[in-house]
């Protein structure tokens, strides 16, 4: 019998306050999170409640030294921290005086790989990534990591280093993912890069699976945030008078209109141009409402643009930005075409939050 004030009881109470009850499998995951201090890797199809449970656990976790991060936001922060550490190292090296070797200086014999001297030398070597991880993670005791997924070998290396950092410092990690650990970075050419990370997950994290047959997003009645957006067939009659360019870290991007409260942008500007999660995060934080014009059928755009659209929707949902998508293709047809491709179930589940509702523009 749970104590009334137990962590699990608080999460169940949150669910009741939100108007639903946790199903049997969700309740088992809550018990797993609340009953031990193990790190947990929580995987399963989209819309099964992984993020809701992780966020509820984060709210009630009995420590103030905790962080909840999203995949794209964390990697953006980490990349910037690594760059800053690399720049600082470069500046230190440039500032060091160049000294000519003395004729009487002793000859140094380089230690062989694996020797004690070699280990000490590597331990003392500058490590911008390790230092950046320390900067970003700080004194965190609990790190809740939402939407843990890997499609890039560079990100695979950084995420493996994150896991190593957490294990070495006793940081508890709770990660949610649509992918089972072995399915991370599925590209057979690069999968080997994530294999050390997969081994760490298997050795140090409890793997829980939410695989119920119900996608709760499809039955959601939410109408705020991203779910308050819509998928429209008709283009607007007028576009607000806003600035047609945005700057992100010295890069200039053309948009339709950028005002204080709203971003209007075409699908081509958003996804066909060489944009990335860094830009999407910046814009989502600056503009509390988006309108995306001219969304084509999923099969009509090349794979890089599809992936950018997946990333953009990930960011918009995480920041919870109401977004209106304007397309000649119905939401049902777009989702049906998307599901014919691997790795799109999360995208479709999130777009289903829109429900094809109509909304006024302008």
C-alpha cells in the first residue's frame, strides 16, 4: 500500500487532477521510477504518456538539484559549451610563449599505449567536451532527458559522453524515447558509433517499455499550446506587416513576416533551406505563435527537408507553440504518406493533436 504522500501517489493525483487515470502499464512505470534510485530508459511508441510521466516525476522528485531537458535544446546548449571551451583552449595556447628546446634538455621517451604514463598523460590532456559537460550538467543529481533519439553520428558521440559523465558522477538519468536502445542511430554505416552508448544504457539503466495499443494524443481534448493550432486547406487573405528577415548567430534567414508575437514562414524557408534545430529553438522562444505556409505532401520533398520538418515539430511541441499549418494536402493524407516512411510515428502522433481544426488567421 502506498503512503499517501509517496512520490507515486503524487503522480497518480496529478493524473486525476488532469482528468484521467494511469493505465496498468503506466502505473507500473511510475512504480519503477518511484521505488528506486536507478536510472531509467523509458521507450515506446508515440503518444503513450512517456513525456507526461517523466514530467510528473520531475515535478515531484525530492531534490532541487534537477534538470529537465529536451534532446534538441540540450544538444544546442552542449554544442555551444563545447565551442566555448575549444575557443578558450585555443586562446590559451596562442598566449603561451614559444620556447626553443635547450641543447642540454633531457630526451623524453614517449610512453607506449596503455602504460601508466600514457594513462596519466591522457588524463591530464585538455578535454573540451568533458569540461563542457561539466558546465552544462553542473551539480545536477537528476537529469530528465525527453525525446532521446540519435540520427547523427556526432550527436551519438556526445550523448555517449553524457552517459559516461552521468555514471562517473552518480547522476540519475531518466530518458524517454520512441526507440529501444538497440534502435538508436539505425544507419548501418554509423550504428557502431552509438554502440558504446547502448552498452552503457544496458549496464546502468533500467529499461521500461510503454507499448500499450492506445495513442493518447489521438484521444486528447487539449486545445492549448501546440494542440491549439490547426491544419488548414485555405491560404490566408492577408499577411501581417512584419520584418521579412531573421538573424540567428550571424546567419540571415528570410521569412514571410516576423512580428513581436507571430512568425509567418513558408515550408521552403523552414525546411528546404539549410536550417537546423538551433534556429527552430531560437524562433520558438521568440515567437509565441507560428503560421507555416505551403506545406507540401510528405512525398513531395527530399529526405533532408522531411527530417527538418520532424525536428521543427519536435521543437514546437516541446516549447508548446500554437502553430497553424496551411497545406493543399489534408492532414489525413499527409499523415498517411508520412507513415510509409521509417521514423515518422512521433511526427504523425503530434500532428494528430491538431485534429484538422479550423482557425482564424490574422
